[in-house]
């Protein structure tokens, strides 16, 4: 049957909108930008109708340390083409931050019609900012830290690398910490702690390999009823994972997601949308890149029939722009 051209023309805009909402397969190992960035926090925000990726801005640091003071945002309609959307906020949003505090691995969440930004500030505090938009307008949601090493029992020596997970029952959790993983429930307002800070227990880490331990970069996601706790083993780090039947664990070690990379740090996040799964990570992928000048890339994530995560083979590539 022949379809009149005028009908096809009418369908094109609708098809374009539908396709924009579908995530395609991003090129494996390709940096999402020609600008240095690290510590990915990726999200699909239905209200904003797009993918949003918050990052540490390695392009604005000294090249000798992770000393940037602003975070960076990248957006995409399809997970393939990413646009640099600038700096959504800086450390200066938090008036309580000590002079010289740095902007490290960020996190974000959407709830209550608001966008929440969780910010490790200075290595000893985690702040939370809020906005009506995902791309800016953030203000301090509390006027004091959400987590403070000096104030909060069991916050740990370095409360950094926040990762927020909202379970199907609506309960929100925040994971964080170096060397000893921590978790705390959040109240529905997303800016208040709900109960004590707990240690995340991981059973089965192989004693025969002292490199396989918890180092940093905790992340939680759920897939087919199983809770997956992924993390970096340290410096240098592999991305390892453990599973449990509850977001509070205890977790059982299962294996390696990403092997050692060319740089010391390793920081991942997993995004599931429309039946597909991806792991975001960073490595030295651009000319001049290295331990302080990293680049975020994306790779598909696959599961075995037993719920295991298949180890991801990452390869270097070229930037998208």
C-alpha cells in the first residue's frame, strides 16, 4: 500500500519526538566531550525529557590536583550526542564551606518536583542544593551540611562520593565514604538524614587478593529485584560489585565490572532506562589526559542468566565533539 506523501510529512515530527525519547547505544570507550571531566552522575529525568550527566570539572583544575571549585553538566536526548551545558553550580553556593574547599564527585536526584544536588565539599562535608530546574538555579537547601565529619557520628574520615538511591517503596538512601562504605536513610524531603549512619557490610571479598577491597565510589542500583552495590577497590582501582536482597545489605561479593584502567582513580555509575543498562566511568582518553585530567565514557552493561554482571571490556576512543 502506498502512503500519500502528505501523511508521511505529518508523521515525521511525531516520529522525531518518539525517537528522541529512546536511548540509542552510545559508542563504547568514546569520551562524551572534548572537555576533561570525571566522576559521572548520570540520570534520565522524565520531567525534563532528557539525559543529564553531572561531573567533576577536571578542565578547570590545576592539573596537579582535583582542585576545581565548580561542577559540570552535560545533556543528551539520546545518550549518543552530548552537549556541554556549563556549570550548574559552584562551591560558593554553600556559604558554610571553608575557604579553598574543592568540588568533588557529585550526585543528583529528582523528587517532589525538585532537583537535588549532593555535593562533597572540602573532603569532610556533604552539602545538598535544590532547584526547580536540572541545569541551574541551585541554592543551599539547608544552610548547613547534610553530612559533617565533625558533627555526625560514624560519618567516617572522608565523607565524599555521595550516591543517592530511591527504592520502589519511596525510601531514599545515600551511600558515601572512602575506605569504609557508609549508608544513611534520607527523609522524604531529601535534605534530612533519617536515622543513623551505618557501615555497608560486604561479605566474601577474597582474602587472597588484598587489592579486592572497598576503596571509594559507592553506587547502588536495582535490577530484577536484586540490589547491586558497585564500588572502586582503591588506588589503582577495579570496579567491583556485590549483591543483596535489601539496599542495606549485607552484600555478597560477586566480581569485577571494570578492570584496572590507565589512571589511579576509578569511578562508575550505572543507568538503566527503557530496558537498557549502561555503565559510566572515567579514564585518560583525551590528549594530555591523566590522573587529574580524566574523561567520562559509557559502555553497555549486560547481565547473566544468574543475575551476574558481565565484566565490561572498555577500550579507548575519540571524543564525540
